[in-house]
C-alpha cells in the first residue's frame, strides 16, 4: 500500500511539473517573435526580390464611386513576395514553371460577416477545398503593381529566451518520464496524454551506448595524457 502511495505521489508531482513547463513554454513561444526582438538597421540595404500589391485602376479611380472601391481594396488586398521577377511557381509534380496570377484575396464566412452592408453586394459565394468563401464579382477593377523589395533591417534574437526554450524542451523530453511511463495531464482539450514506457531492449541499448561512449572518452583521455607526457619528456631531454 505504501509503495503505491509513493508511486502515485511521484506521478502527481510529475504531472504538476509538466503542466507548469508547458504553460511556460507557451508563454515563451508567444514572446519569441520578431516584435520582441531588437530591430537594427543595416548600413547598406540588401536586395531580396520583388513584391506585388493591388491598386485600383486609373479609369476606375476617376469614377464617382471610386471611394467605395478603395474601401473594398482594404479588405481584399493581397501582398506577395517572390525572388523571381515573373513570380512563377515551380510545380514539383509536373516539373515545370507555372504562370502566376495576382487576384484579390478570398474572404471566409467570418470576415464576410464583418464587412459593412454596402460592401457585401460586391461578393459572390463560392467553394474552395470544401470551404465556403466569398470572392469579388469584378476583380478587373484592380491591377497588380510590382516593386523591388529591399532588406533594410535585421533582427537580433534574444539569447536568454532561446536558452530557456531549449531548456524547457529538454525537460519535457527527458528520459526519466518515458522510463516510468507516466500519464501527464495536458492543459489542452485532449485531456490526458500518455507517455509510453520504453521496452527493456531499448533501455538495454541505451545503457550499452552510454557505456561505449564513456569507454571511448576514457580511451581518448588516456591517449591525450600519453601525448602530453611525451611532449614533456621530449622537452626534458632537450
């Protein structure tokens, strides 16, 4: 009875520890973004590629309802970057370059419901990969513009943040939890997550590899000590 209570207490402590690690990992994952990194300007801008964006055509911009199309463009704007000047895409299955078409962005149901009522009449309902989308009825009112893309800044990562993330990942994947086969309670919706117990053969192979590595380290240390002693003896004889 006492042994089972000790085992259960160890599992409960491991579960609480794992929940804390995962919560902290999620917080660090949110912080590990470019917004929190130091942005330093470059001495000389570096050319990266090309960028395309949509603009309203000149003949449409001179119309009386041009303001409505400019407001519509804010919701369907699509900015794309590419290394190639022609923006062609490589198809690995067909093994050829395919032409690229710059079209307005498609809206999902949630974004469509947020639109003002006077803009909903410019869309029609369609389907894209079994998902309901809303497309612009008259995409010809927009035209694509190309511009050169330069890199003017660089980001300096937060080294302390990276080290803490690596340390937490190592704690989460350490071998002691796998050997005991603990069930860890996850803060996500999936509830309990089971960490499987390693088999005896895997544990034996792991110990064998550990002994072999220790033997090679001892052998290398011995050879190194012999080489150092030889240098000392040569210097003494001279």
